[in-house]
């Protein structure tokens, strides 16, 4: 079957799935679930895939809310298509992961209707907002043997890729000694003072870091009552840098601030690194250009990457995947340009007509990109060549993040 025929058939298949895809997106949006607790969303997607005759493995690659399915020609290129579906505390799907879920599902199911020249590995990847689910799955073999991995993220702009930086997530817990704050303050050791001291030190540090670096956090425990010297207090910080090598250096400077709080007050310090560090995104440009061409053909206009303001970047555990296999993580507009992600207003747009349009356009462009990789040896060769150009740097980045600073992968 020719590539043109495959393209025509996959577009027709996605059109036939339109109602199901939008329905899935809205259902996941209506019941937001936090990282590691996406049981309803995972079951919706896995069950729906089984309804299209796919064999789905639940609790896949060491995670209870992950799943996997595979189909196609085993001796051809292997493309991993990803769905995310976790939400944010308090503001639901203000990152639009319901759209990511439906796009990945739609592209996968449409491709499953064809006689493919390669194989699709469909992965339900939980815990992107926290814990680094894709890193956990990668350590357990989720991307072994994969020639390329792809997913799409919603935004307020159409972008060829997502600007990203690496990030680490840490909780600092300070242990002091309780006492009556009025009658016997000298008997107490104030854990809240330790947090405030550390917070102030970090605030001062922020004046003297690179433009590509960010440190931001909150106090999560400040004590029980004003008249009790707090014996426990805690804060949580995200530490971001351009890449994992800069991140390692910045983490040491932040840890010194925590240690200063403990030293100044006499408290005991515990550090809990949450999940895995997220790597910067290594975009495979030939694959990204291929995606952009298909999305443009569907009527999407893309914002020039060179016009994105300096420092405009987030973080994603898709970065960890991208240093292991050629990857893309483009963004599609689901809201007006003045509506930002991680904002309650964005959550509303994630279930709007614009959000629904992104589900259909995204599924089409992603499926077409996967087809090109499987059916066109020239595309595959360019993708591999681009990845190989910096493979050694990626190997070092993966080795750094895989030192298991934050615990095992959870494989069973």
C-alpha cells in the first residue's frame, strides 16, 4: 500500500473517531486526577483501546496507572505514541492533559486500522506533573527498541517544539523542638525559623543565577499554633537549569541554603527529592519539521521559535525520553494567546471548541508523522542522523539522571 493511500486512510479513520475522541477528552477533563492517581483516566483509555481490538497491558513498566499496547509489523520501525492524563492540584486540567490523552489515543487507534509498514507502541504515561513517570517507565524498558517517540502538548500558540529546561523537585523538612512560645521559648528549637532562613537564602541566591535558571517554592508546613514553637516545618522547591549538568551545580547551591537554615537554628534537616530529575527536551528537528508540515496542511499557523522570549520555558519528563530516543513534543493552540497554561482559565479552554479542534488536528498530524517515519526510509535516516549527532551528550545526561538519586524505578 502506498504512503499516500495510508495517509488518506488514516485521516478518514480519525474523522470517523471524532465523536469518541472528543468524548474521551471531555470525560477525562471532567474528572481530574493527580499524578499517580489517574485510575479513571487510565482505565478509560485502556478500556476504549480494547474496544478497538487492541491488547492492552495495564500497570505497565512499574506504574499502577500506566498502560501499554503494541501492534503492527515487527520488522519495521517502531514508533512510540504517548498519552498523558494527570491534572494539577486545585486547577484541574489547566495544562490540558485531557487533550494530550485524546490525541495520542486517536492517532493510535486510527493507525491500528491500517496495514502498517512498522510498529506502534502506545503508552499511557502517568505522573508528568510530578514524580517523572516517563523516567520511571524508561528505566523499566518502555522505550527499548523504539525508533522515535512522539506526543503533543496544548498551549496558547502553535509551536514546533516546547521550550524546556531541566528541573529537580525537592522537599526540605526541618525538625526542631516544641515548647510553649511564651512561657518557655528558650526550651524550643524553631523549625519554622529554619525554613524562613533557608527561604531567605534562596531568595538571595536567585539574584545571582543564570538567565536560564529558576528556583521557586512554597512553605508546606509552618507549624501547628502561634503559641507552640514549631517542632516541624517544611518547604518544597523546584530547581531549574538549562540542562542536567547545570542543574547538578545549581542543586548543590540550593542544598547549601537549606543547610544554612538548619545550622542557624540548630534544627535537623531532611531532604526528599521527589521522583526523578527532568531533563531538557532534545527535539529531533527532522521529525519536528515533518510534523509541522502536516499540521500546516491542516490549517495551523506556527509561531516562529526564534521569536519566543528568552527564559520562556517549562519542564517535562518527555525530556528524559528525548535523550534516549529521537523525540518530538510540539504544541498546539487550544486557547487565545493571552491565556497562559497552569491557570484556571486555561482549564476551561481545554474543554472548548478550540480544545476539541486540537484533539482532531493533533491526532491527524501525529498519525501522519508516524506513518512517514515508518514508510519513508529517507525520513527515518534523517531522524537517526540528527539524534546521533549529539548521542554522547545524551548518554551522559541519561547516566546523570539515572544515578538513582531519588529511589528505584519500581519495576516488578
